[in-house]
C-alpha cells in the first residue's frame, strides 16, 4: 500500500457552480465558467462583509457568520454562473428593480436565502419531527422517539442528496465539485498544478460543504436529546432556535478536521467523506481546466509550494545479480517541511537513545 502523502493546509475553499468552479482565498474569490463557445470566463471579486469584525473571530460565533456568508455568496455565484454558462440575455426590469432600484439584487438575494433556509428547516427538521410525533402516540419511550426522529432526519437528507444526483445538471455540478477538491488536494500535497497531477489527486476533502451539512444533521440529533419540554410548539421552536448553535459547533469541528490530524478527527470526518462519494464525481479534463483557472486567479500556488515543500533529486539504482549497483536515471522527490521536521526529530531521538545506551 502506498504511503499516505503529507499535506499542508492552504486556506483555500471552493464551490462548484453551473459549468464552473468558484475558488476563495480569504476575502477574494474567483468564478471560472465554461462558456457555450468553449472559452473560460474568469471573474475575480471581493467578498462582502468585514473579516476584521470581532464577532467573526470568536469561536462558535464565527461559524454562524461564515455559514450565512457562504450561503449568500453561493446563491450569488450560482446565479452568475447560470447567466455566463447558458448565455442568458438581460431581462427587462421587474417589480424589484422598480421598487428598490440599485438594491434590487440584494433584496432578491435576501428573499432567496430566506426561502432556502425555510425550505431546509421544513424538510430536514419539521417533517421528521412531525412524523416522530405521530409515532410518539404509540411509543411511550421518549428517548426512542427522539432516536426515530434522528434516523428520519438522516434518511430524508440522504434521500434528497441521492435523488438530486440523478438530474443531469446536478451530475455535472458534482463533477465540477470533484474538480474543485482535486485541485485543492493537488496543491496541498505539493504537486504542480497541472491537469495530469490534478487527475491523480483525490476528489475527497475534509473541508467540504457536504461534510458541514452532515455534521449539522448529526449534531442536531444529539442536541435534541437535551430539549426537555412537554409542550409541542416549544419543542419545535427550540429545535429551530438551536440551528445557529448547531452551525457554530459544526464549523469549529470542520475547521479542526481540515487543519489537524488525529484519530478522533478522522472519525468526525468519516461521514462527510463517505457522503462525498455521492456529491463528487470524477471530472473530465475540461472541467479540471476550469477549476485550475479559478484557483490560479486568486492563489499563487507556486509560491505556496516553494514555502512549504522542498524537492530533492536522487539517483535511481538497481542491484544486479552479482551485487553491483547500476544507476538507471534520476528522480525528483517532493517532501514537505512537516516531513523534514519529523525526520529530524526521529534522528535526534535515535541519537539521544544511542547516547543513553552508551552511558
């Protein structure tokens, strides 16, 4: 089995859009979309919001703001990618344009986000809760009813994700999702950002929106066990009120899992990585080219790799039957700074052990 390749956190995030990919580096983001004529349109912008705000730096609280920001930005770039990818013509001013003028787009986006959040709450929270309440009339064990509600939440979520994957447009979106992950994995493992290297990189990544969503579902199930009230409307209201808390906890866990290595964090990441088998697909070369164009527009991956990775050229040899070593060429090995530090630490430890043994 091949040794797992060391990775270095880059801080790059992304999202698949219609016929394209968005890559984000801090407050700057780029949307690359394949146009109907085959060319790639790349747009670079600054994300809204104040990144230096105190509330955006407080653990658990910052997750709520990041969730809302990601939702708003995601809706915006999906709309933009649809216009570029499908070559839509500009429409005449509607009611919102006439009422709000320059603020019409912001108002429309706010309405869209509210509707999306309301739909998600109804589908993934209210529906499982309502079904479990009906079953609760025949089941007297409160913990068992809560467990049934949790299982229903997971089932509804999985059925929704799997069913939309059957749609042709969503299937292509999942391929672009795979291209996004592969590009980030490629640069974080020290490989030059080429189509060939991206293709051989993994399409699974711990810092993924899919992982965040499954964490939200699972953490929500756990927190529901702490809601103790016999009033039906209060139980539902408390579930909805916990949504920001759940988002904050999920964000912190995802952030830790994406930047640290431990067995516990691997367990936390496992459900999201498993679900990515559905929400990511292997992209073709043209999709990878789009993802590369988006990443290169906002991130100097060569400078990043120069800082965190070192290369070493070694002689490749083989041993003949008579015991002679024959050079067969050269090979360039890539090794991260983290690996260098680990090797030096092991050498120092062995040296110390030898000195202790001599004494």
